[in-house]
C-alpha cells in the first residue's frame, strides 16, 4: 500500500510570488491522490498552522481545486518537518506503507524536510520530481531549486530508498527499481 503526503497546499501559499507551475501541480496531485486511493492506499494532507496560516482563517484552508475525500487524513504542523510534534510518524507506523510518495509546497523547506525525515523514520520514499513547487528565490529560480533538490534527493546516502520519479512514471506504474 502507498501513502501519499501532500504538504501545505493551502490558500496562504498564494501570498508572495507566483508558484512554479501551480495549476499543473494541482492537476498532478489530484491524479496521484486518485491513483493512491484506487490502489487501496491513503492520502495524508499536511496543514501548516501559524505563520500566516492561522487556524480557521482563509489562508489555512486547502486550495479548493484539490480533490479531497472524507476519509483522507489531515495532520497539522507548526514546523517545516511534519514529523516533529505531530502524530504523523505513529500514523505511518500503523498504516505500514510500502512507500511514501511526497508532494507539495515548498520544495526547499517543508517538502525537503519531509523527504529527509521520512527516510530517517525508516520509510521508503518517492519524491515526485514534478510534484513540488515554490516561488523564485532571491538567488535562484524556482526551476533551478526544483532541479537541485531532485538531484540531491536522488543522490542521498540513506538507510532506505529515495526514488525521484515523475508523475507520469508513477501513473504508468513505470516505477520499478
């Protein structure tokens, strides 16, 4: 069984500069969450709380174009790493996923922290190479940051696997080692 973690795809992320290929990312996340559900897996939505994402304020809500289901799980966090101070690690231990697929916002903060922490928690991870976004940074374009992180994740030395695959590879089930 797969678990897909969708990180911080909330209305508050629309503040600031434009997010790299946000409309395309939303479509890809919807396709991947449908694939995971159809395969008997679970969808975990990570919701940032605080820092402009105040509970029950507009920025805290998930983006309305995302397809969410009533039995999807939601984990609220206050730090970049959704494993710290939340039930996420215990939740994943109970679910026993074959692998954890990671998507969302922002590549260089919460997505990176999630990929690294999931591996540190003994999980096999798939970082979706076209499944995360951010705004341009003062020193790098968003596409450069995305390419950099995809390369780093693919080359980390870990006790579990981190695979970097495209949405199309996952949807085509072309994801065997």
